[in-house]
C-alpha cells in the first residue's frame, strides 16, 4: 500500500457506521415478535423471531419487514457506532479524503414504500455528517457519499475512487469481484453477547472490534516512517490493567506488538514516553533482552514482536537471568547521562520520600472510601488494619534512621541512582529460546535501587516464597560494593514498601483508576467484582507481610 498525501479512505454505512442493534430489538418488541428476554443483537432478534413465529416462513417475513422499517422510516432512531465520530475527526486532522460507499437500493425489495436512500441521506444530514468541519460537522458531502445497487457495483465504486483503505462489517465484501487489490481492507466486527466471536482471522483480514482500534491503526499508518506494509492481521492479546495489547501482522511476514492506552487517560503520554526512552536507551547500549521500539504516539507504542512464552517456572535458572538483567542495567546506568532517562514513576530519591508517597496513597484511598458506598468493606479494612500498621511502621522507620545515622531528607547522589524497570518480575518477562526477554516499562526511569528491590520482595506477581526472595535480594545487595548504603536504605524502607503494595492493590478505590481498569476490561468490566478481587488480594498481602516480619530472616 503506497503512502501518499492525502489518503483516500472509505466506509461502509449499514452496521459499520450506523448501529442498528437496539433499533431492531425495539421494533420487534413493539410488534410483540420476540420474547421479553431478547437482547439487542441482530442474531438474537432473528432467534427470537423464530421462537415466536408460527413457522420459519413467517419468521423470515417478519425479519424482512424489520429491515424495511429499520433502514427506512425508523432509521432516525438508530445510533452511530461509538468511536466513529472521533475516528473521522482524527483523520480530518491529517487531511485524509473520506468517502461513504454503501450497498443500498433506492427502495426496499420487500416494501416498495420504504425509500432507503432518502432515509439514509436524511439520517446523515440530521447527524451532522454533511456539515462542514468548521461548524462541527464531519465534512462529508453529497459528492463523497455513494449508494450502489449491487455489491459488485460497490466494489467498482471503491476501485474508481482509488481508495487506499475501506472499512466494512461484511468480510465477503472484500472477496467480491472487482474489489481492488490495492485497497487495504479493514473488517469491522464488534463483539456480541449472544454468540461466540468469529475467528480472529478470515483469509488474512485484520479484524477490529471497535472504532477506537481502527483509529489506532490509522494513527500507526499515518505516523510511522517508513510506512508499515499492508496489514493482514490485528489480534487482541490482552486487556485489563492500564493498557491493551495487540499483535499486528503485515504482508511481508513481520509482526509487531502494539500497546495502547485509553485516549482519555491523562497519564497515557507520560507512560509511553517513559517506556520509549527506557527501551531506546537499552537498545542503544546493546541490550538484547528487550523488544526494539519502532514508533510511538500520544497513547500507543509499537515494538518488535517477541515470539515467546510466559515464564511458568520460577526456578534458580530463571532467577539467575532476572538478576543478570539487573546487573546489565546497572552497567548501562553507569554509561548513561542523567538526562537520558526521566525519573521513574513514583521515584524515591530520599528516604522520607518513601514515607511521604505512602502517606499520600493512604490519604487518597481513605478519602475515596469515605465517599463511595461500594467501598464500605474496603474502608473497614483500611481503618481497622492499615491505619494502625502505617503508624507503627513510621515509628519504626524513624528509630531505624536514628540508630543507623541515616539522613531521611538527604537526596540520593545521581551516581547511585539506578535505571529501574520499576514493575519488574516474571510477570513482565517472556521465555524466548530458553532466554528471558523483558517487557512493559511504562513506569521505568531513574530510581533508588532500594525501591526496586523492595518491590521485588513484595510483588504479588511472584510465586517464590517471600523469605527466598528476600534472601536473593540481600545477596544481590552484597555485590554492589560501590553503593555501601544500599543495604541500610533497603532495610529502612522494606516494610513500608510492603504496606505500599497493599495500597497499590487497593487503588481501585480511586474513581479514575477504577474507570481505567474497567475500561481496559479488568474483571470483565464488573465494578463490584473488581473491588472484591482487590480487597482479597490486599488481605493476602497483609498476611504475607506479617508472616515475613515474624521470621528470623526478616530485615
């Protein structure tokens, strides 16, 4: 696919731009043609018609009548798919020429009183499609909207317009005689609730579940230089947490990992910049245990695909590789200028910074719990358990600093700061040909290595027992002779960081954080399930910390 400016992009109309799902259900319910339990999916409505009709012929006639109404007189009640308007507005910024090409006859074959093109034009006019961009419209005109009588005629129109990209909900459109080979097909297939999803791949077509994904694809194509080859697959691999992950397959056989964040996430750009800077710095120093970055945008990062498997065994060999990577980072850090990396997210450059940031987390969660009835159990746990715990740990911290002559306000010297991956462990590693590769550096940057090591002891992502992790961390500390104060700093903050991990687990009490997790698909979008899951994890963490503090190996 050639890259030229301006691009020419086309969209199908029905079930690609216009969402008829709720309308079909509403019309069928109005007529009493479907059960009360029927949901707003076209396949469910069809099943409901068959369940209530006298026979299959009557069900088919009713379905055709619903179509005539929905595409005709009732079309004004339909919706535009979420994200389409934002995608068009994005493309207009790049001066992309946009077209609508629809397979739609003048009148319904079932009901000649249903004037389908008239209804469609009226819908587009009323919804602002034909308004000028300068006054808030989407910028389409009568000259950029086409209706064709047959699918072949639609394919011919796409070819005549020399479209670079065409988006359609019907994969068979892309196999229609006359569909141009030069046009990149994008299959729009939103997930449905009443049946299994279609296969991820149909004859190499990239399938997109939402317009937000299609917008990311356009962002890649318009923002990556040199341009990527034509797309042959777009596979969602992970959602939940702070981001979503896709595998992008291209016609030349190359594969890429695309990490995306919510477009309204105010921290998205900062996360992308941290990860891009960190991985670029490592690659520039010859580190091969990370995926090379290709490009990044405001809310996405494109990297080389790592064809590996999750780490399932936390054996000695795996731990040796983990600490070998830290030693490599230590060496890299000595070669980097201070401005080569930003500070890590929540970096700690003094001992008092640990206390201050943990107190901030506690206060934010306590405030959120006081104002949200869904957090009643979380609030009880925080007040009955964590408040007393935090007070006791702060006292112990002050005594430890006094007894060991540590200056809590003293800033850590720049030459002792460490290029920390921050959220580090086997959960962010892949096994590739017997070697570990590491991913996800959205929190990475300069930090006190004491913070990273304390995190490794308390992180929920490990299955290795706490005491074993603590012993390995202490062995690693002993090898860093050029930082003689590391061991004492680690001991001073170790328990505090354990408490902080409980608070991190409970950060779903914060409204913005909870929305971000739910938007990314955590717990299937179930808010109550997410809160309950996090509360149980917090309780587990607290019991583990108590057990560790009581053992002889505890610092």
